[in-house]
């Protein structure tokens, strides 16, 4: 079953073989949790949102259309994150939404740690929309088509916006070095 694509597994889930969902869970669980964590900055909320996303996939499996599975589950997750942030009266993306807990990571080289901290500080200077585009494209490694499906925009608009966001990130990063 591991040879099947995400979409083929989802077709099996749609036809009643809900056990196939475990393979999709194995493939996406960590990615979905990490995405939530970058958006909410709350481990408990991220766990809950990730669990809710998979529950909604199963509950609404019949509404899965010919989008890629990745785009579909990230759309569900994004909407859940937005709902969480609204309920907690936070902006769409927390200004520290992309900071990682750098102290928990062991580094051989202090320069590398400083460089990563500087990158995260530069990311936090971007608008929430630009940060989200970079998270989806670079952190989550989604394709432009998948991001366009998630954000309901044309693929060419996504390419342009990501390019501009990366230019802004580059400017912020090198401006303070």
C-alpha cells in the first residue's frame, strides 16, 4: 500500500476502506503538526488542530475532488488554524509564528545558530501573507499548484508572490548583516 499515491489512497478511503487512512496519516502527521506549530506557536493547540484535520478528512472524504491530497489537507488545516487564531484573538499569523525553539537544537557551530536566528528574525519582519507563502513553499515544500489550490489563487500569482516574498526576506536578511 505504500506504493500508492496519496490520491489513490484517498480513493480507497472514499470507497469505504477507511483503514487506508493510516498510510496518509503516517505521511502527513508530522508535516501537518509542524505547519500548525509554525502558525499557532502553541504545541497543545497544534496537536489538537492536526488531529481535527485528520478527523475532517475522514468525515468529509466524499468531498475530496481531484485536487492533490496535500493541497486538500493543508487547506483544511489552514482553515482550522485561522479559526483557532480568531478564537484566541490573534492576527492571521502570529508575529513570532515562524520562530523555532532554537535552544532545543544542538549546533556544532555558533555561527550556524546565529544565522538561523537571524533568518527567523527576518521572516518575522515579513507580512503574515508573505510568511505563510514561504512556510508553505519552503518549509512544507508544497508545489505552486498545491499552494494555489490552498489559497484559491492562480498558480502564476502564487509564483509571483513567492518570488516577491523571497526578495523581501533577502532584503531583510542582508539589510541587518
